[in-house]
């Protein structure tokens, strides 16, 4: 082993060298730990997860489209994201992830925390991400057809929730196929959520503006069978669906759009005249998007009845799928008594395909969950769903005080247990095909 020099000059040189290396290492790490900036990191996080609601007429109480708008709320954003109160998302990402999920990673939350703590620095504007408006303009060009509610709806100013049915005739005399659908409420302050269905009988037109679930409606009296129980759905933040080339959804000839609309309570009178924007496919698509719907009729522990002051679970089982199919999306649906929801599929080989799990059901946020890739269900697979309903006074969302018995119905005091899926016939390679490509 070489003996270290004891020469004083050599010792000084050695310590100077060590100090120089230490300073260089420290300065390098200081640079690496420089706080994140808005244009460098934060804007991309906000654009991806927040601005679909936080924009003008987007449903949220304030926009987050500019540095100034985000910076002045930096501490608030850091707090609500750290608590995972925002962005709202209720499907368990450990069970199944989705293309359209808004779940911040631990790293993203840390970036927002560090940025707020550093005083919300702007950074280099040359690094700014593409604007939300530019992305949406590219994704949604001018629609081929816009269908308006027949007349404005007067929302009463008596602080009551409104569940209404509207009939929107499309006046299309021949069958068409659509590549995109977007619901556009005109009153985003009070529009809460909507479900779009299709009727080809034209017998429901007298129901326009009626209360959902009213026994006097033509729907109830005539037992009308809808052409589609689910054609599209909307909640705040939902920007519509636009399928890639070769995919499309059928719009039957002479179809009326049946709009099941929920408005939030308002202390003052207001109006809404919502519309539906439709984009046609240039030709009949090779792959037709179809609904796969399970409802209360498929509950195995009948009757679908929820006594007062009880917590009860129901279980649903589909018939075996008759052929290989590929799922595009999934949408659970319950009302205010809903507590938990879980769905999965069992293949003939005994494999379990996890579909969705929601441990904290929230009636106010009912999304169409888009799978990251098409999900194959082999022929003979069976879909199972489990739902828990809380009809006790401990449920803060219970619409009845004291609790009252509940069963099936469209009204707010009734209940539903639905699982709505969209699918196409299976093709080899679907498992790796991403349907919802980013632009």
C-alpha cells in the first residue's frame, strides 16, 4: 500500500482538491433540486388533469388555463391534491386503470407541493405545453349535426333537484353511423349529469320535459322498448367520445334522442337548452360499437328491493357471451343509496378479468370509464357485478329522512343497479389496441 505524503504543501493541495470536488458536487445537486416551474412541469399536469373542468363554461368554479390563474391558487391546489380531494376520481386504480382517469401520481403531487412552496415560479415560457383549446379544436372539428332541446327548460328557483326527460328529434330519415358524440349543456352551473338513449317509435315525444319516473308518461304507460338504453353519457368534465377511424356507433333512421337530465338545486330560476353534437363516419365503419347492458333483471338475489334502515347487497350475473368480444368502456350506475360497486368477468378457462371497483360511490360523478386497451372477453365468459346500497340514516346522501323503502325507478327516491359496457366484435390483436389515442 502506498504511504500517503506528509509534506505540508502536498497536504494543502490534497484538501483543496477534496474541497473543490465537494463544492462541485454540492452545486450540481443544488441545480438538480431547483424547484419545478409552471411552464416546465406544472402546466402539463394541470392540462392533463384539471382544465377539462377548470375552464370557461367547464363546470368548475374557476378556470386554470393561464400561469396567473394557476399561480394565484398554488397553495390551494397543493392542498386539495395532497389530500386527493382533487381531481375527483372514484374507480380504484389498484384494481384497474383507465385511459381517462385523473389520478395524480405521488411524483405529480410532490411537484405541485414543491412548486407552491417555492412561490410558484413561472419558468421559461418557451417550454409551455400545447393549450387545452388547441388540443380540443384538433380533436373536435365542426360537428356534422347539432340537435337542440325542443325548447328551453325553465329550472325552478325553489332549491329542488330536477330529474327530467327531454325528447330531441334528430330528423334523420336514413340510418347513419357516428364517430363522435358530445353533449353540450347550456347551463353548466346547474346541469349535473345526463344519459342519452335512443327511441325510434316516436311515441315518447309527449314526454318532453316530464319528470323522470312519472307513472303518467308515455314511456311508463306504453312500455316503449328503446332502441338504445345507453347511447352516450355526460358528467362535468366529460368532453364526449370520438372513436378512431374504422369504429362507429349506429344512429337509426328517424331516431329521437331521449335525454335523462339531472339539474342541481337552485335558489333562483334559470333556463337550460342543451344540445348534442354528432360527427358522422365518412362511410360505414368496419367495427360497430354496440352496448352490453346489465340491469336489475339480471340480479340473482331478487327481488330488487331495499327496505328502510338496512344495508343490502345485490349480485348480478350476465349470460355467457355468445362470441369473443372486445370491451371499449364501462359505466356503473346507481342512485343516492349506492355505496360500493364492483365488476369482473370469469372466462371458461377460469381466468378472472378485473373490470371496475368503486369503494366510495358518488352519485354526482358517474363516468364512462374508457379502458386503456380493448379488453377481450372470450366466448362463454360471464360478467359478474356486486353493489351495496345503504338505506339508513347514516347515509348522508339518503334522499328520504327518515329512510323509506326503495325499489327500481328513474326518480331520485328510487334506485337502479346498472352496468353499461360498450364493445366491438373481437379481432386478433385487440388486446394491444388502444382505442382512445391522444392527438
